[in-house]
C-alpha cells in the first residue's frame, strides 16, 4: 500500500471529534440525533451527561427502546453554583470524566458523547487540561462529541467539526414554561 493510500485510509477510519456549543437550544438534541443515527447502523454509543441527574426523555427512551445507547448521568437534579460548586458536584463530574477516559480507550464504544462537558469545564468542575489530554489519548477509531455552552478555545482547536447553536428567539421569553418532550 502506498503512503498516499495509507494516509487516505487512516483519514477516513479515524474517529472524529465534534463540538456542539453556543447559547441556543438544541446542542444535546443534536448529539442525541447522532447517537440515534449511529445506533441505527449497529454502532454502540455511550452518553455521559455532566451536571444532569433528572430523568430526561432521552434517558427514558434509551432504557426502553435503544439497547445500543447507554446513558450515564453524572450530576444531581439541581443547579450547580457557578462560582461556588458543591464538593459533590465536583466529585460527580470527576467520576464522569474518569468514566469517559475508560470508555474512550475500552474499544467497547463507537461513539462517546460527553453532554454538557463544556459547561462542567467552565464551572471548574473538571480541568480543561484533563479533557484535552483525554481527547488526545482516546482510541483512534472512536468518534467523540462534546456539548454545552462555553466550549474553551483549546477544545475547539482539537475538534474536527464545531457547530455553534445561537439563540435568535426562545419561547421562554414569551413566558412559555419548560415541558416534557421539549426541554427534558
């Protein structure tokens, strides 16, 4: 095999890194769409949700109908204080990061989604350097998605694809409250 052919093959077989960030609604939804697409092709998916403990619709659906998608929540069903996170919030986020590191090296998953990890970094629950090292050391074939507002420049630099979801209009501004199947 020529060097050019080797480079071409490895380029298309290597796992990609995606970032979904921005202040608009739909980052987790986009990542879950990728999970559904991957599962449809028989690929195994792990979703680790940082800073989330509520049973969101995607958790319920995966448990009931999508055996190829595993969702683990590493957070409480409460808000995290940005300037003063509770020790339990830091501990849960670190557990999620440790789980992600193992999953990215295990060979068990084709796609790993780290939902709200950008926010966890911004809130100081986990370090940017640890996430950068994890991305650099992941198994070469695993696709990785990182979601959440406030994606740090170091993560954006490592990514193959970055999508920014910007809010133009949101129904909250009209006083319409959150509801099952839409926000959770």
